């Protein structure tokens, strides 16, 4: 598996024209590793670091539906590196991702969600005691390395703007652990841009959600000896989380059908479809008109197939 990713993901125009805005989408779902997505973008940099550190196994955590765990397990398998995943027992039903994680031969330790951090420490100690050098990756690919991967994505957007003479007034995307948003916000700051980066939360509420983004942004800026920013600079929108992680409604299903039918692009109910619906609601609520809007497709294609039956149900 080639981990070199020096080609920008495509940006394309969508047929959506709500409020006379023009909509574009950056296809990070097409990153050429393990079904792509933001977890693939982050994972490439984490594995580069793993090899620099000369680690010989990887430890991470996530639920059975985790895109992150699928990508990490896939790359680890390709590189012949044992992959250890700590997973909460609460989410133990099989999904496309959990089936693939099994296929990749990851070692899974299940425990109650409250004991996840203890189990991680135990696993790291156990591996070190056996003479291994484990590399730990936070859930979702959180941390400065994950942030860096979306500064890189931001720079791909700048290159696109330069070559196409299109300037995006807004960048929208799904925000979860906030690392994707932190990278985009850092890119915006480091390049002195004033555009709006709007994260549509799929689960977390404020103030916690935006606090985590802020901490990630400032952790990165401090590592570069730059001035930290204040919380007002973060647009973390929690109005469209419904009942939290994994919940969705008929409007989200309809949004997914529309984008698939009109543009041939799959989205899922947990992340991208939910945020695309939330973005449109936000645009209506805030009377945003006649702007150029970029939505980042953060991936999750296996989750699209998990919900295909629901998309087919007549409602
Ligand atoms: C994890 C994930 C997100 C959220 O990204 P964060 O960097 O954790 O905020 C969005 N979309 C998809 C498809 C994901 O898998």
C-alpha cells in the first residue's frame, strides 16, 4: 500500500442551488486508501510518524462503526504491523466497518466505555513488557498530527482557488472530535484568510464541542510558536445533532437521496448526509445568499452501505 498522498482530492460543482448560492464539494471520500475519508488523510501522517519512531505495533480505540479503526487496521495489515483496538462493548453490533476490521486481523479488546482509557494503558504496558514498541493513536486520529492533515487539505483548497479563480466564502463540513475543523481553522489563520469555517456537529454539544476544537487549534498554534486564539473564532454548530451520535430523520435520508441522484455522490446518515442537511438548514436560517460554498466530503462510504435499506424504504 502506497502511503504517499501528494495529489489533491478533486473539488467539483454540485447541482444544489439553495438561495442562489453555488455549492462545491471537496471529495476527501476519494482519497486512494481504504475507502478514503478524513481518517485516511489523518492516518497517512500518523503512520509516517510511527515509522519515524520505529514503532512495531499500533494501539487505538473506537466503536464497531468507526471509520478511523477501519483505516488504521487496513494500513497496519498492509504494512505487516499488528493493530490493537480497544472498543466499547456498548456498540457491538456488526457493521461494514467492524466486518472489515475483523478481515484485517486487528486484535480487538472490548470493555465498558468507562474503562477504555484504563484498558489502553494496560494494553500499552502489556506490549512494552513483551519488548514491543507500541504507537498510540487517539480515537478519530485526534492530535496535532491529525490537525496538520487538514492544514494540508486547506492548502489544497488554496491551490484550487488560485488555479480556478473561484474564492469560497464558506467552508462547511461535519465536525466530530473537531480535528478536521481545527486543521481548517489553523489553515485559515496561518494564511491570514478571513473566510468562515463552519463545523456542523454530528453529536457533540457546546460548550464542550467547540472547546475541544479550540484546544486543538491552540495546541497546534503553540507548537508553531504562534499566538493562541479565543473561542469566538470557532463556529461549532450543534443545532442539527438531533438525538446525538447516529440519529437521523427523513429529511437527512431525503438529502442523501438527492445528492446521490443529482450528483452521483454517496453520503451517510451519521456524518456527511447529516451535516449536508444541517448546512442547508443553517443557510436558510441565516439568510446566506449568492455565496460560493465549499462542503468537505469527509468520507464514511461504508456507512452509506449500512443504511442502504433505509434509503430504499418508502416513507
Ligand atoms: C470522523 C468523521 C468525521 C468527524 O471528523 P473529526 O475530525 O473527528 O471532527 C466526519 N466525517 C466522517 C465520515 C468521519 O468518519
